[in-house]
């Protein structure tokens, strides 16, 4: 069975001057172009898919930043759940349902 997973990651360019936000936007552009389910917030981008496809997108996002920065820091957290899909939305929906209860 394939390993479904969520990966939350951040890519931080180091030594690139004040253009940090512009370079991070390039990483997010790569993620969104992948076609995989994803969500970006103020600290992380989360992407859902199978191990090889998710890790390939993370690498492409890092490469997009590394093309313009002498050094890149990557923080990554993964939730590997074989056979599970739709977790990106389901986890948030579960919390929202709980919050709606008195």
C-alpha cells in the first residue's frame, strides 16, 4: 500500500538580502503548480500526496529558492498514514466541528 502523507515545510533563504518574501513566494509557486492538495499559512506550507511525489515537490521548492540564495534552511514535519487521503481538509474540519459544539 502506498504511503499517503502530509508534509508541513518551510524554506528560508539565507544570505539573500531583503528579498526573502519574494523567494519564499517562488517556493510556494512550485507547490501550487504541482497540483497536489496544499495550504500555506504564515509559517508553513503543507502538501498532501504520496511519499515520492511530495518529496519531489519539496526538493523543487528548495531548488527554486537555492537558485537565488547562497544557502537555504528547510524545516519539515511529516505525518505518514498509509492509505489515507484527504487528511489536509479532514483534520481541520474535525477541529472546526469540535469547536462548534457547546
